[in-house]
C-alpha cells in the first residue's frame, strides 16, 4: 500500500494528476480495512489528498486530510512526524 502512495506522489510530481489519483484511490481501497494499521491508513489518505490537490480539487483534499488526521489521533503509537507532514506537508 505504501508503494502505491509513493507512486501516487511521484505521478503528481511529474504532473500526472490522473495517474496520481488512480494510484491513490487503489491504495485507499486496499488500506480501508480494520486490519490495516491506523498509521498506514493515515499515510494512504494523505497520498490521495495530495493527488486531489494536484487535480485542483482542494475541497476533496481537505476532507481526505481530515480523515488522515483522525487516523493519526487514533493511533496508539502516535507518529508525530506523519501528523506534521499531513498538517504542513
């Protein structure tokens, strides 16, 4: 799943918004299960939000970032660096 997010981010950096969104949506489909850690789910939603920003859909990106932050808040191990990336990255 994280590899898909990395591909989404790379696609966005090379201005392939459609590719970024496709990778991001696939990552969310795979990660959106209770058996997947909250940290991974947060990272996946962050990746899809990044893709949506590159598509120009800031409202959808904001909703996805809120979901990512919610997963960070529920993570018992608490990855502060991931939360900082979501908030300011």
